[in-house]
């Protein structure tokens, strides 16, 4: 094969791996929207908060250390040398489940039957609250996140793909980051597990029943409050995995919360109520932005990855606002 074809294949592969990570973030939005009709603006901040908490446990940092030291005149910053990766992840997951209970008890319980815009505004307030609490708990500085996954280019894959080039061609192999491969495998496993959970378990069927009709679900004995806790817990788990993957790539910093913005075009393409739509929408965005940058970017000055997804989403809003897999809403007057 020619180097041009091989470069295109490399771009597509990297786009697919980026798309899986976009899908993972979008999945948290879909789960909460399906079960409660709430567009959770705080999903990106949940990923940030989960990553900050994980790093705090890994390094043995004292929560609210700066605040406690300022109030009591102490100088304690670390309670231990750190925790094992698995223990830190398990403890962070418990924190996210506890957060789900608090959201249901302090926020959602008081907003039953309120207008969607009120629920949306509540999640905006929740996002700013979580960001502020995360800052107070763990500090604003950039943090490195390491859970033992390998990173860097795969030399084996470069050697394999180098042999695919035509004889005499100057081609040095495809660059694939091993961390991206691990992130893709983990994300795919999580998506598959959530799909099986949704389709084949009693709790999953209850989630889908609530998504279809809240009142009908309540009439057959399904607890709406319990479903909300479950779905926010699952969304917290998804946020934790997304925070780990993105934090391991670029470090844990407060701009990590902006990954939620990249999920918006994914949701518009796939539909706000479809798990398969979130997956396919993420893959389309991931591959599309990489190919557009590779083919068209050099002609118009580059940096097209920053806006390509939003322009594509705008076209979808014009011609198919419900997305590829969303339900078409028909209102009779």
C-alpha cells in the first residue's frame, strides 16, 4: 500500500479510539436523561471530581487540607504515602455512589414534576458546586494520574505496519498510543456491560420503564427515587472511567470538565435517549474530525478539530434534530 493510504488508515484508527472516549462521556448524559428527563450539565464536572478524588486517594492527600490548616493553624497535607490503584478506584467509586444519594436526597427529591428548564438549571448549579468543592478538597494545581496503564507509541505496531508499505516507499509505520488502545478496550467493555445490564436485568428493565413513562412505572411499584440513585451512581461510575482515561492522557486539571462540551455533538448526532446512538455518534465525531483535519485542515490553516464536531451537529439540528437514533416527536394540535 502507498504511504498515503496507510496514513489515512492511521487517522481512522486514531479517530475511532477518540470516538470511543467521546461516547463514554456522552453515555453518562444519556443514562440520566433516559431515567429522569434531566440534561445533566454536571456530567463533565463529575468526571473531573472523580479524577481529582482518585488522585487524592492515590497520593494520600488530606481532603480540605488548605482550609483545615488555615482554620486550625496546622500543617498537615498528607495522611499517608498513598493507596494502591485498585483500592483508590474502589474508594472513589464509593464516593461517587454517595454523591448519587446526596443528589437524590438534596436536589431531585424536591424537584419532582418541575419543568425541565428548572431541572437543567439545578444541574448547572450542581456543576459549579462540585467544581468549587473539588478545588477546596484537593487544590487547583495540575495533577498526574497514573493507574499503571502503559503509554507511548507501540513499537510492535510500527514494525508490523511498516511492512505493509510498498517496496522502496519512505514509511516508518503507524503511530498508535498504547494508552489509547487500553482506554478503548476499557470503554468498550463498560459500554457492553451497561448494554447487557439495561437489556437483560430486572433493574435495567425498570430503568427503561421509567424512561418510557414515569407515571406508569410508579403505578406498577417501581420506586422513582431508587431508580434515580441507581442511574446517578452508574453515571458516576461512567464519569470515573472517563476521568481516568482523559486524566491519564492530559493530566487532571480543571479544564477536564470541558470534555462534556465535546459530548454535546455526539448526543445531537446519536439522540439523547439512545445508548447505541451515543456509541455510533461518538465514532462518527471521532473519525470525522480526524479525517477532516487530515484532508481539509492543511488547506484552511488547520485546527479544524476544535469546531468540526459542532458544525456537523448544526447540520443535524437543521435536518434531523432528533438525531440518528432518537425518537421523532410529533405533536398534534
